C-alpha cells in the first residue's frame, strides 16, 4: 500500500466516522433523556478517535515519500 493509498483509506474512515458523529448529533435533537445520554456517550467516545485519526493522517501526509515505507499490501 502506497502512502497515497493509505491516506485515502484513512480519509475514507475519517469521513465515515464524521458522518456517524453528525448523525448521532442530529438524532440527539429528537430523543428521550435516556437515549440522549447514550448518544452523548457514543459521541464522547467517537470524537477523540476521530481527532486521533485526523492527526495520524496529517502525520503520514507530512512524511516525505522517500521516508515512507511501502507496506506492500493492497
């Protein structure tokens, strides 16, 4: 797997998680208090993971191509 392929895969995952987070936030507007608590817990769990993924993608993007090992995967 090349650096660009990995970055594309990571970005795809980030986009999926961002969509889930947005969906949860929108759902929170119309649910009961118990459900809201569950949604907030899920949001609190997802937000740091999303930030970590973004930071990792930035780290990979900033790595010089000649310093980035080709993982050889597909």
